[in-house]
C-alpha cells in the first residue's frame, strides 16, 4: 500500500496517510504569544485546513494526543475543545504534561483521522 506524504521536507511531512489513516501534528503558528484558548483555537483552525487536504473533517478525527506545558491550562483547553467538536464526535484522547521546544508554545496536538477515499490505497 502507498504511503501519502503531503508537503514533505527533510524533517517532517505536514500529513502522512497510510491505509486511509492520516497523522499530523499542529502547534500555534500565527500568534505564539496568545493565551491557551488562543493557541488551541489556532491549532483547531489549522487542523481543519489539514483535514481538508486529506478529504476529511473534524467529525472523522479518531484520536488526539495533547501535550500541555501547564496543567493550570487544562480547564481552558477543555472549554475550547468542548465547543469545537460536534456533539457525539469527540475522539479518544490523551493529555500529558510536556516541555515543548519553543517556550512560547503552551500546547501541541498530534491528530489521527480517517482520510477520504482517495487515500485508501
């Protein structure tokens, strides 16, 4: 089966799809000085664009691993999370405390989603 790599560079691809499953990572990139809600909103906006690249949408997200730098931001993250996902579409998730490379980043998310039919083989 083919591995689809979208926008690959030397260190990463924006999205990697194998057997209809897309994997990608998002961090806030337009305003790293935003608070946790602002960074999560940026990540979700980027995720919607990334999902569209593989003929998918947020209702097809299978799992998310959340890397949070400070658990004091957990409730605010959940506020944005709860309002972003359609009812009945929340994926499985894990949330871990982590130190991120850029100290301005408060959160990073790794997504796994079902891609569209053009990515099944």
